[in-house]
């Protein structure tokens, strides 16, 4: 099995040193099957998201979503559960706060193989989220528009997106994370063939997320 870091060798996308170290050494790959059937989709670039969500739904996943992504999926007649139904807390502050809630981040971060984590998840009624597909507000693109007011530009700074992505990437042993629509088909193919994504796939996608979020902040 090739190490996760090799996924980026020879490409223009470099893994930050910390991500490469974490993925290659401190968190060895596990063959523990993924449990649960929930996917959180919240994307700025909606390319392919309806087809991805439809395929996940056909595979038995409950689709969780927010805002514009939720509306796009509902328009495509795909069953979707609003995140606020999970959090029991409404979206607020003009959409600034949507997913930053323990019911969401806890569902992503809790370690399925850790007995204490499972106990706490049960105590707090936190269900696992097994797939996270997020891409970020286009801040860099917006910043090049010299006609855009400062207040409008500030609203293009993504807070929840990087949090979800990094949370899922940190727990890649249990969670499949996607930040690029180009990876949707790979994940669906693996799910159809094996009922889960492979540890190598999850590690490679997590490494891609660490690179993407580092570039976004840079």
C-alpha cells in the first residue's frame, strides 16, 4: 500500500509538512469498517453535487445539508435533512453560524473504535457523520474584484468550511472527506464496490484537504 504522501508527489499541490507527518506516522491506516450512513454536504462549488448526493442516497446514506446546497438538492428532488434538525438550533447571523455545533463536529470527530468516545457520543445523542463533502467560499477570487465592498469581501471568509474539513481529515480513520468535486466519482465507485471507502482512499483525500486548507489560509 503506498503511503498517503505519495499521492501528491510530482504534482503542483504540496502537502504541508505537518499533514504529511501526521498521515504517514502518527495515525497509521486502519482497516476498521466504517459504520453508519450519514453524509454532510455543504459546498460553494456545486458542480456534480446533485449526482453525488443522489448516488449516496441510493446507497442508503442520509444526506445532511445547509443553505444553498440544501436548496439545490431539494430542487433536484433528493431527500435531505437540514442540519438545524440535527442541531436543534437555527442558522443565524446571516448564515455565519450553521454547522459549528457539537452534534455536527462531534459526529465527525468521535473515534468509532474508542470505547470512551462511543460512550460519550451515546450520552450526548451524537450520531456519526461518515462522509463530509465541503468546498470553501471563493475568497481569493472575490478579493480580485476591486469593485467589491470590504463588508462583502469579509463575508467570503469561510469559517465553518475549514472547521468541517479539518475535523473530518483529522478523523480520516473513520470519515471520508472531500474538498474537490473531481473526487466524487472515486468515492461512489469504492462504496458501490466494497460498501465503504478504503483506508488508503481516506488518507489520500485527507491529505488533499490539509493541503487545500493550508493554501486557503496562506
